C-alpha cells in the first residue's frame, strides 16, 4: 500500500500532538508537516520530535490546502481540534475533497453525518478512537438490542473525569446513555457527572499526578430498586496513546475505502474493528 500521507489538524493541542508523534514513528504513514489550527493560536510553527509543523490559521487555510493537495496525492486528514469547530471543519473538508477521521468530540453529530453523506468525501467519525473501549461499547449495544428492558427499575449513575482542558462532556459517556436507556433505565445526558478539577481528581478519584493532564476515567453504576443488587462497569485510561493507536488504524481503513472509490459514506470505529 505504501506510506499513507496524513495531515493532523489541531496542533498544538495535546491530542493532535500525540497523534502526530505516533505518525512519525509508524512506517505505515508519512506526516505532512502542516496543521490547521485555531484563530487564537499565535505561534506559526510547532516542533514535534525535531519536525517543524507549520500552523495554518483559518484565514489562510483555503490557499494552503490547495497547495498541499497538489504536493500530497490522496492524503487523509485527522481532526483533533475543538468541539466548537466540528461542523465548520467537516464542511471545509468535504468542500475541499479531503477524506477525514474525526476524533474531536462534541458538535451536532447528526449534522456531521449529513454533511459527509451529501458530499463526495468519506470519513470515519467516532466519539472514541480507543479500540478496546469501542469493543466494550459494541458489547453494550448488543445487550441493548437483544435484551431490551433487562435493567427495568434500576437507577443509573455515570461519572466521568477528563483533564481540565477538555471542554465538553465525554462523547463515550453520552453514547452509553442510549444503550442503558434501551436496557430499561431512564437517564439523560444532562445527569452525567463531569469532573474537570485537578485537585478533586487527585484526592477524591486517586488519579495519578502524571496523568491529571491527560486521562479518561468512566464508571457506570446500576442499582436495583431495593438496592440489593449493584452492577458497575469501569474503564479508566491514563494518557492518550490508546486513542492515537486507534486513530491510525482508522486512517488505514479509510485510506483503503477511498482507494476503492467509496464516497459519501460515514464509517464508525466498529467498522474499523471488524476489518482489523
């Protein structure tokens, strides 16, 4: 297949930088040393493992992308920007003819899919790029489809903790709400307990100091009506590598689909897992 060229957008954000580092060390890929960034970013370049990444602000992106498309045939775009930019970025990618992997959470997910489906571009869109967690979600989806109402009468508590800089509520936690609803538990996304305070994370949650700036801890607790039965599902991630590894598998999957001529299609990480 040869090296797949990748442009990682969202640098100097932590997740985008982590993905770029993985691209550099993975011989399946070649990193394009450019990144779309937000209008608030003042620096023009960002150094990652001695590679200078040129940062492109919104006002310059049309012209710069045209040049990059001429010099990098068929590259895949990875988006780890900001939830507020999701819809605008997807529209830009589709108009520019850029297949993309959307790792950024938040935004209007239905609108996001509609934008892709009405365009000549295909994309992998997922609120979570960690393969193992996506596999866990698939198991819960299976339960919700095959055993609807299995937790009728149970109450639910969802707690999630992420680093202080994460703006939105966990996309993974939001996705899980739907499955629990189908299993008979009334619960809305607004009731997800979101923690972003480092001191509370350190003292109450016992999250290690070195991961306060990058973690994703989730716990889903079900309690029977008489409180004699308790189920608890937990997945705690320290660091960001698990998401970067899954992102690159998604890039490889999407690249194959683009080469096959697939257009206007939204793929999920479940699709990626099925072909690993």
